[in-house]
C-alpha cells in the first residue's frame, strides 16, 4: 500500500496538468467569433451570423497590432492578447487577393463557438493518463518495461492535450508541445525496442546518448533556441 501511495504524486501531477490545460481550452482560449487556419490565416468558419465584416475565405494578415508573421515567429504570442469582449478590432485581410481592413467587435465567450473548443481530441489525453495511472498503481513487476510504459502514456497524454490548445499559443502550449515531443521520442523508441521482446541488445552508451540528445533538444525548445521550422 505504501508503494502505491509513493506512486501517486506523479499520477496526480499529470492529472492536474491536464486539468489546467482543459480549463485553458474551454475558457482561456480566445473566442473571436471566427476560426482561422493558424498556418495561412484563412478564415474557415464564422460564428457571428448577420455580421458581414468578415467572410469565409478571407485571409488574415493582421489583427490589431499583431501581424500573422509576428504570430508565426513567436510561439508564445497570443494574437488576441489584451482584447476584451466588446472591444473593436481592426483586422487586415486579403479578400479575393485584394487587401482590405475591416472593423470587428470581439465577442468573447459564446455558446455558439463553445462546441468547437469542447468537441476536440483533448479528452483522449485522459484515456492515456488513465492507462498510465492503472499501470503505475497496479501492474508489476516494476521493471524497465513498466517504467517506459508509464512514462510513454503520461507523455502521450500531455502531448495530446498540448496539441489541442497549441494553435492558440496560450499557456506556453506551443513551446511545451515541442518539449514533450522530444522527451516522448526516446521513451517511445526504447519501449518498442524491448517490448514484447528485445530486438537486440543496445549498448548502454548508445541509450544514454539518444536520451541526452533528445533532452538537449527539449531544453533548446523550451528556450526557443531551435529554428521555428524544426520538426520533431
């Protein structure tokens, strides 16, 4: 029983992490009244019926003082930071290849837009957390496979949760997504190398080197030292 209690802090810590970002997705993420593709700025859906200022297909170039290029260059930049419900925003768009500036009133939270935040894959993170918790508290023996499987599920849970919110670039989610991805990579490879049976004996030095390199990349992502175009 004491051993199981000793396993609880990690499980509870990951659960609280997931809860915090669930709250972020549902209530802290922007509710601008429209959805745009973060990659190219194209507006894909509008949730303010009867407001003709923006149209589906418009390509956003700037929102207020923040350009789409600024948004892409800084992973922690929330393009709607400091904007309150009811505030007017000047939005520069391309419409049919023509530049246009429109005035838009930021609506804030609305039940029309809420389903786009709620019906997402973030809930799947709790499934992997549950698998990790069950394994950590109930499965034995506590060997390398046990530890790697627990770590893999917890990291996958965090990765999925962060991936659900990272497009908004709030709560350092876009940066942490890359950090977790680098940490997950060696764990995932190591687990599948030894489960269900070891493929071949790996030199300890090689294992240490792989973990060390991925950890260095993870820390580099945390401080945004890697190029923005780097892919995991």
